[in-house]
């Protein structure tokens, strides 16, 4: 591939990127389904099919050896997509679970777009929700072709053929497995319509403890980016600016190049990269760099100064994100008015596997290996960086050791960084970029810091008649291709969870004031609900206390007419033993929240020692996520989400001093350890509703549940996270 420096080409790539996202972010699931089934060829799909194989559609491939490969369009980074999506397709095929193999889809927006967005990517707990009907139809289409082939071979009516556990049979006794019919089925016409199973006939969906399809993680055979080894590959690390807004003024690479194994040092837009034969040599070379930084535009504020600025902004009014009723009149009628402010720090994603990527540039194009959470975004970002077209960028999506939003970077930061290094190196060899833990903690992207200001009015019966909620913080979407999600100045990710409470409140208003900062921000597991669930649910306990009511009874008196809220709340309360007597050193707290379509209620139980230190001893969680595809994975995601949410609840935060992150590795950036984990009991509400997300909805509920248990224990409401470990 040849590179040009004509501005017209770069401008064209940049413009196409912006226009592309603006046109696709609002498209619904129908956008994807119309292109996927049955017309793969119409979508530009020319599958690489081996002799005797059946590529029934973009998602199902059947080989003569009886292996059924399910193409998974969503990255697997622990949340269970390789199992969940395969389960849905296998169900409609009536396949045997043992013959199913999951494989990551190539980057192809037309075929593998997320139906919720129109671009290929994973996030927002949409993987199962946006693929449910799509994967059912894919499996049913493959089954139809297999049955048609069998009927033709055996000279019998289709209606007399049955399929069970991967075996196609006729009452005469003749039968064949999928692999034996694959070649004949490949000659069958793709059905225009398919019949789907009645859910009462499901045999795989809803089955507990179905073996996962990403078990290579337990025996070392799974391939992560760090495992990639290519001929001639070199490893790079980057010296990033020490403060936000800093740029490279000049540097000396003499000492760095003297380090054994270092082969090159190049400047890129985000810093200075050292390229070597191994990671360790590259790191030693980076340590030897002498860099003079330009601090003329560097950030100088601290977290404390930022919060002071946020508080001052909160004294005024912001943009109206949601309003109903007559707030001013309602406050005049209130017999009691309660106010509270809440502070939320910046948060790091702290993935188990820090950021990494492999890029190889040749005359034929660009090939990428990484745990890509956003293949479309990464293609576009690399194309813009390398002055080429997205179609010239091949993305190989690998397993990833966590993400929590970090790998779906709105600017494809570390991926584009790798492309720049490969380009500046000037040799057609693969470059593996490796970020250390310190790199990601100091120079990554963060959950924004927020300040909330709430005010509510109660009537003489203790009912909420007025509620005003002001949110102050940075916009995640602003300044990126995702700015299309900003409507009338309102970044939906800043207010989600605050504008749709579980409660009936007649006079209700949510305001947003977006502030600017040089700290780079990004979505973080459960996005806006990370802070809105806390402020609203802790405030509910404070209002209950002001009304002289039990927090559970207070919630029930205000619950909306949606029965699913009541179902999860009642289930969590029942299983937790709420109301039963507790020793003086124990207390319980409850919280309820809906995010990503799923309803979650949690009861946290604390135990306090004789030194006033508390531990979260038990958490009871109830979830309604629609049809439960894989109950065991749902429980695992609830458990994991609770554990992840406990870190910022108890101890995690990112602090800024003079424009630089103070924390570095896990010695200074504290996260929950095994010793901190409570017993977690998860209960799933039986449902026939379409499946909704489970990767994120547990995370925002745990912090307010713990805080409310502390309030019950001490009588002191907590208005700032993290809570610490002392009552």
C-alpha cells in the first residue's frame, strides 16, 4: 500500500468518518437484519468456503467433519458472547452443543453491524439484545437448508423429517448428521422466511451450566493480543506526556538507541515511541529517553479545584434534560424540602489486560490484531491515520482481558497510536504496541468526574411532590464522532438513569451543565448510571428518613406502574430476609435501578467490627433481563458487575494534581481484592420478554445499596465516593 500526503485524501477520510457515524448511529435493528438474512451475497458477502462446507448465512458454517461454526459479531472479553450468541443459533438449528465452535467475525459493517447502532461494535450491554432475533433466524435458516437437503436425498416430505441434537432423521430409520448433509445443503436455496421455535420448546436457551465456548482461557490455548507472534515483529512502548495538554518540544534518543535490542525511536502525535526486539528492551529504551516537554498548554488544575469549579457551576441553572409538571408550584406546596450534594471522582477502567495492539503495513494494505471492541471505529481511525480507505484495513478481533468500555475508545487511541508507530518506523514489519499498567492509569481515558445537586419536596403524607436534579460534568460524546448523541446540548450519557427513575413523581426536572476539562473521558461500565443510580437511590433513603418512613416502604409507595420494578424489588427483599432482626453490628441497605433495559434490585448487608471498620458481607441481587439465555452467565455477570462496582464504592478513584494523574499501578490505585468480596446471591426473574443486557446493570446498584446500609448503621448519609471502610 502506498501513502500519500495530499490533504484531499485525508480530508475525505475524515469527512466520510463523520458522515458515516451521523447516518448510522440512529439506525435500528432492522438495518442489520435486512442485510443479513437471507441475502448475504446482496450485502457483499463472498465467504471463503472449503469444499463440502455449507455457509448457510453470515453466521453459520457447517463443515463435513460435523463442526458447526457460529460467527460471533461481538467481541468476547469475559461477558459470554461466544456462548450466548452460539446458544441462540444452536437452539434454532437443534444442534448438539458439543459440535458448536464460536469464531470472531471479521470487520464488516454491512454484515456484522450492531443493530442498535449501525456500526460494528460491542457495548451498552447490547450483544444479546440486538442479536437475539438475528441469531435465531440464522440458525433456523441453516436448519431449513439441512432438512431440505435430506428430504431431497431421501425422497421424503420435509414434514416427516425431525432434527435433534445435530441428527437429521426420518421415521423410516434413515438419518445423517449435519456434516454429512453440508455439501448437499449448500446447493439448496436460502429460505426467504423461516419458522422460529415456540419458546416452550427451547432445549438450550435457559439451560443452566451450559459449557462455555471460550474455555481456552482456562487451559492457555486462548489467543490474546499479547500472545501474537509474527515473523520479524518488533515491540513498541510510548513515552506519553506527563500532564494533560503537554506536547513534545524536543528529545534526544542517543541513550535510548544505545540500549541493547532497541532498533528505532520515532515521534508520533501522542509522544515518543521506542521500538525494540522485546518489550523489556523497549521499556529500558524508553527509560533512557531524554525528552523536553512543552507545558505551554498543559493542564494545571487539580481534582479539588475542578470540584470547586463544578460546585460553583451547580449554583446556576443548566440545560433541561427532562421536565414534567410545575416544579416551582410544587416546591411552594411542600411541607418539607430536602437537599443534598454528591461528588464522584474520575475513575480508571483498570482492565486485567492493559491496552495493546499489533499492526502490520504492507503494499497490500494494513492488518490489525487486537481485542477490538469497535472494529468499525478502529478501521476508520487507522484509515485516517494512514491516509487510506477503511476497506484497506483488515481487523482480526481476538479475546481481550476485560474492557469496561476502554477498548471501545471513541478515538481508537492506542490502536491509532500503533498505526502511527508502524508508519513512522518505515519498515514492513509487524509492530506490537504494549501499554504498561502505569501507562493506562496515567495516560488513558477516564470515567468523568461529576457533581450532583438534588432537591426534593415532601407533602404532609411524606410523598415526593417535587424533584430537581442538577448534574455537572464533562461530556463523553462531545468532540467525537459520537456527538450525534448530543441533542440540544444534552449528552444523553451524562443524564441516563436520572431522567427515568423507577418512581412516580409528578413534578420532576433534570438539568445538565456540561463543563470543559483537558482530562480525556470515556464511557465506563454502566456509563451514566455509575453516578445517577448512586445519587438518586441514596437520596431516596434520605427522603425516607425525612418522611419518617422505612426506606423499603417509602420506595414501594412511589414505585411506577411498571410491574418489573416491583418484581425485582420484592424478590431481592424476600431472599435477603429484609425485616428480620439483625445484631447491632449488622445493617442492610437496598437500591433499585434500570439500565440497558434490565431491572436490578440489590440488598447489601454489612458487618462492623469493634474498631468501626465495616465489610460488605452479603449482597442479594435480583435481575429481570428478559429471556434468560444462559442463566449461569447471567449470574456470573451480576457477580462480576457487583465486584467491579464495589471498587469505586469502597476505594477506587483517580485524582489529578497539577494536571497529572497521581495514581499509577495497583499499589496506589486500589481495587477490590478477593478478601473484600462479599457472598453474592443472584436471583433471576422468569420472563418471556426479549432479552436485555447483563454486562453492566449490576454495577451501578451496589454502591447505593452499600451506602444505604451505612446510613442505616450510622444515621449519616454519604455524599462522596469512595466511601472508605470506616462507618
